[in-house]
C-alpha cells in the first residue's frame, strides 16, 4: 500500500492542473515529486531552498495575491521552526494556506529529534482559526487534501504520517465517525491510532469515535456519545498527550466527566530505534493502550 506522502504529490499535481489558483511552495524536501508539475506550471511550483521561514513567508505573499498555496516539508520545519511566520505572515495578515507536513511525531527516528514534531498540533492550538486534519489512511489523506485546498482562504494543516490504519473510513473534513458503540466510556481515536484502539478495546463495552479532523473539535459528537456511553472519555492522539483534553473538557462542561489524554509523552527518547519502538515506548501500541484504557474506564465485556 502506498503511504500518505506517496499520495500527496500526485493529488496536488492534479489540483495544479485543475485550479489556476493552486500553487505549491517547497523547501527542497519533496521537490522530486513535483518535477513534472514544475515543468507544466513553473510559475506556481516554487522551491525556496532550505529556508523554512521564507517557505511560510512566500506562501503568505502568494495568498495575498489571490493564490491558494500548498506548503510542504517535515512537520518540525513547517510548524516549529517558522512558527513566527505562521503566527504573523499567515495569522496576523489573515492569509490562507494549506500546510501539509510529513514525518509526524517520529516517523523517521534515524533523523533524530530535529525531525520529530509531537508538539505541532499543540503549537497551532495557540493560534486562532486553524483547521487541523489528521488522516489515518492514504485514501483519507487524499480526501482531506482536496477538502483543504477547496476551503476558500482558510488556514488548514494536514498532518501526514507513515503510520496508517488497514482500511479507510468515510471522512468529511468536519465530523467524528462512530465506529463502535458501548455503555462504559468513550474512546476517541485520532487518525492512525484507530487500528490500535480497536484492537485495544476489543471486548470492552466502550464507544469508539474516529477523528480525522481535530480542529475544530467535534464537541457535539463527543457530547452525544457520552449520553449513552457515560462521561469517562479517553483521547488517543498520535502527537503530544493531552493536546485535545481542553477541547473535550469544554465540550462536556455541562456534565460531570473525566478525561484521560493519551499520546506521545514529553520525555525525549534519545535512542533512535525504529518507528514501532517509539510507538511502544510511548504506550501507544494495542497492548499498552488496553491496560491504560481498561483501568481508566473499568469497562468489562458487554453482556
């Protein structure tokens, strides 16, 4: 199966052909995938070199001329390094763009901590007006990329990852999807965490919601789910643990509730290892999740 990033360049290349507003801004990373598109659209495929602050600044400038820039590099170079430009050039100027990241929290452990960005979504949470998509499958990534580009002049972040679920589910760029219903708690699985969550909760009497768009947070869906499943809520996110706990608390502010945020821990893992080892070290494998979720909600198998 191809990866989300494998799908990215062909999809956006087609969008370049279809929509004269679309532009692509790169900083060396990913240029090979757009070589043919650059020959067809040399004025709308821009490589700024290894200058990540300029990457975002140039995209903002293109947006102010009426174009719809799609900006791509690794998450740490797209959100963290040029955060001032994300905040000012895009946010303060109210310039819309689609930021599409790769490498996620730890997709390339051999690259070291410079190429890891577990705090990217939490960092964007300090800014107003961002839509954040976290697909869990290449097909979902394609759908959400198209949603993002078509979203007028909105500011959108699409977080691509090597981690993927076995099959795609319908996604609409807005709402959570109910995958399983239970009576003893609600587990929200974000993007590529779904397969591990389903394996971890097999036989447990819990509702599982699937989230691929986390900002805006679908508080209405969470609130509805707690009406029958109870108000113990577990969030399983593929980035910094607790990133969405405030959003869940706000959604349930009118009822007594408990929220457990699971995700990537704050402690830096200094041995490169493999992706799967990082998943396990952060307690995001199915076995670890089962213990943590089961002990929190106390959910026995349904009768």
